[in-house]
């Protein structure tokens, strides 16, 4: 069993940390709002008052936070995890952060004698709680081999893309694709409402058609009835951030993402009204933008 520090207990982090506790690992948790630690403490976790406290004597520290700024704070601040890391510790960043920040953080970890594992995840909070996430890993093969027994506790699949940064590269591409899908299904649903197509038949047609995926099916089931999805998914504000990071990555590599840019423009517009809502709220943004709000 490993001694693990866990930073960030949002919808994803709390499920992942709970899996580690149930597997018998010694886990110390930290969250900016300490009251979110209570449920994990009830399962046997120790509670740290800063990230350094969670990292003290840890074999591995895992972070699941919102963005570059939060990641920098938990790892690189004066009381960040790296300040207390012992040589050889594994730093696992599961947050969706920018490619630029991954490089900066990996260099900081190396300077502290720490092995950095680029490890964003695919899957909703339910998958985090059930231990069935897909991990997108970028690190040295020997480092992954040492980390695998712990990572397998909260995952059903570990995809090793290569060196540090490659896991995040794919995660940003994946979430940009998600933005494109959501914007497209919202525009299609908006048009279907104007044409007065039957909502249930619309759902059945999309579910059986070539564009069906778990994500688009979840979206059409909600949007066809002008409702938000009843399953917790990625908040619009987080999707906007991820797509923005992807646009910056593409620009840095001298390529364009014109379809991604169009989808991103909708997410940017959505920030002022539905940033905290699930992706399915994109229909509200598009219909109001076009001056048409369907009946519920």
C-alpha cells in the first residue's frame, strides 16, 4: 500500500480519493474549502491544511484541480506540494491544464527530484467514483510501471501516449472535439425545434444515426426536451477553458482549428450566463442568440 497525498476534492477528485481509500492506501487529502474533506475523513483519510502537508513523506501526490492557476498554486507555491516532496516521489497531475503549464510543472518537479506524470482523465464523476476512468498518460515507461498499481485503482484503462505532455495534448484535442459536438448538436436541435420535429422521434433518430456517441446521445436527450442533462457532466466554463487551451496549443504549433474556433466562440459567449451549467445548457445560448426560445 502506498502513502498518497490527494489535492482537490471537486466532483472528480472526491470519487478518485475515495477509491484509493477503499483499496487500502494511506491517503492524506487537501482542498481549498476544508469542509469538502469531511466525507473522505469519515472513510479514513487524514486531512492536511495545505498541499505541502498532504505531500509530506508521500510516495505519490495526485492533483485534480480546475486550471493552470490552481495547479500552479497546489504544486509550486511556497506551501505547495513540491516544497515538501521527498526525492523519488511521483507527482501525478490529473487536471486538464495547458500544454505550456505541463512543461513548466514537469521542469519544476525534476528540479525537486520528483517524477512527473502527465495524467488527465476521461470520464464523468460517476466513473471517478466507480474507478472506471480512462487515463491519458504522458511519462517515461518505467515511471508509469511504478505508478500503475495505484493508477489502476480508479481507472479501467490507461493509455500511454509517450513522453510528458502527450497525455495533455490528446486531452485538449478530445475536449475541443467535445465542444464541436455540443455546439453542433445544439444548433441542430435549435433548428429541429423551429421545424417542430417531434422531440422523442428526434432523439431516436440521433441515437440510431452515424453521429451517435455517449456524449451526443446524452446531449440530444436533454436538448430535445429543452432541459438540462440529469447527469453531471463537464461545466461550460471548464469546457471553454479546455478549448481555449487547445486553441493556444494549435497556434503554438502553427496550425489552425477553424471548426474548433467556431465552437469556441459559442462557449465564450456562454460564460456570461451559464458558465456553471452542464454542456447541455449550450442550447439555451444558441436559441437566445437566434431570438427563439422553444417551449419546455
